[in-house]
C-alpha cells in the first residue's frame, strides 16, 4: 500500500491512496472542495455530487465513458510524429471556461 500527498503553492492539495493487496478492489476518484465533493466510482459507474455533506445528485455513467475520449486522443497523438499538448489546448480552454462559469456555488 502507498499513500502520498501533493501540495501546490496556491494551497491546492491532492492525496492518492493505493492498496495493491486490498481485500476488495476500489477504483474511485474523489475531488473535495471547501463546500463539498464529487466522487466517481469506476467500478459501479456511480457519480455523486455532495454539497455541505448532503448528496445533491447521483447519476450512473457508463464505466467506459469517463476516460474514453482521453484515451482515444492520447492514442491518436502517439501515432503522430508531431509534438502535442495533452489534453488539447482547446480542451483545456473549454475546461477553464466551464470552471469559470460553474466553479462557484450560489449562496
């Protein structure tokens, strides 16, 4: 098992836990913020959004959906002899615009 934590200058942190010999496999990505968290379980396909410890929404996603586009783009770029930015510049700009629009909760 391993656990490590990343801390960035602006105060953002990330923690990763890996257990190779766990009794039960878990493939979960969880993002926590001051007001809540988002959790994606790659095993069950459940995506849960919580605000102030109250579930706001849980939806089921296809277990192949979350990373499919990224893998297809990555594999396509591996075949190209040209240098690339991953994710694409446009994808990064789209994500930045989405975060700018939706990154704050209404009070």
